[in-house]
C-alpha cells in the first residue's frame, strides 16, 4: 500500500468512527483524494514534501481539465479537511492546504419537471406489467410523492413502511432519521408492488440482499446507478428527454409543494435539510416561474409589446 493510500484509509476510518459521516460521503472523499494521490505519484511528491504551490498547481489543473466548478470546489474542500487531519495527528509538520481557497459557490437553480410532465412519465408505465412495470411505477411514484434521495430509496426496507398512517421512516444524510408522508397514489403503487411483484423477484433471487424493498431481477437490492438507468429508460419510452434522473423528482416534489402553498419549513423537514437556506433555493424556482407567467400573461409584461 502506498503512503497516500495508507493515509487516506486512516482518514476514512476517522470519518466513519469519530465523525459519523455516511458511507456515500466517505466514498466521495475516497475518489477525490485518490485522484489527488495519483497526481502526486506521477510527480514523485511525498505527503511531507507538499507545499502550497503544489496544491495550487493541482487546483489549476483541475480547472483546466474541464471539471465543473462545483467539482473543483468539492475537491479543494476534501484536500483541506484531509491535510487538517494529517497536521492534527502530527503526520505532517505543517498544513499546506491551510490557505487553499475553494472559490465562491454560485447558486444554481435546480432542474424540475412540470406537473404535467411528471404525470406523463408516471402514466406511461403500466402497473399491470408485472413485475417490472409494477416496480418501476412504484419507484417513480415514491420519489415524487415523498421527495426521497435515491440513496434513501434503495436502502428502504419493508419495516420502514407505516401502512396504517401512510408514512415512511427514512435514514438520510448523517444517519438522521425522519418520517415522510406517503401520498395516496404512491401508497397504492407501492402496495401493488409489494403484493404482486416483489414476491416474484424474491422467488427468482440467486443470493444477495432480500431485505430491501426494491429488488432487481435477481432478487438483490437495486443500486443507485441501476435506479438512474431505469428512470432514464422510462423517460425515453415516455417520449421525454434522457435528462430525467432521480434527483429531478426530488426537486419537482419540493417545487410543486411550494407552488401549491406548502410552508417552506415543512418542506425542509420532509427533505431532511438541516439548514433552511438549503431549502430556500426552491423559492428562487418559484420566483422565476412567477416572472415567466407575468411576462406571458400580463398586457405590459413583455418588452416587445
């Protein structure tokens, strides 16, 4: 194991044991730091030999490589917490990332689907097509009805469903548990899947995890990537763009709630956001929609009139 690999492994164990950070976040950091380690290896740079200039050079190369601005900022944040950890453990004498700046984040409005587009997507999937139509309809109904992250969807278990009160018990970021409502149409689709399709998928399994709600054709827990593929395929079959993905259903869930008068703090609780500022981005989506409506319908709304 290389010097960097050993340090990264220790850092990830620290994040899991002492910071309690999720497996998904640790995976993101592992990928980011492994990329940096490969860059250092190519230049024969040992951890203790790194300087501010080296890290600044890496940052510039990331930007010039075509990486998105957000990805560059995340990479810098990962480097800062990694080297802060190494310095605190006296693994290195000084922290070369102390003055490294991630740059100002620009607020990007989330993409959403219109209510009509969501309806078109959902109604294009026949729940009578057992097991996969039944399963895929339930997946999309659930993502849109409850605003789940795809990681929360794949880890959902049967005992997390409260059929009596139509609620789901969800474990989100930071291992925080929250309860989210299960809408009537989603409850109907999910119950149909659990009764008709899931037993068939379990019966065909060849090992794997059968505790998850949503299963593959082998009876195993669906992965996040497979969920993404399913949604993309279903969108294309519905005559929609291939740019339909799991998180756009979550964005649409929040935006449509806000459009119909839901309180922002209620939406915050349902999404599992720890900070209201994270949820407030959906108010900008609503403001943009209102400006568009005004321009379209008001007699003095358009400049060319």
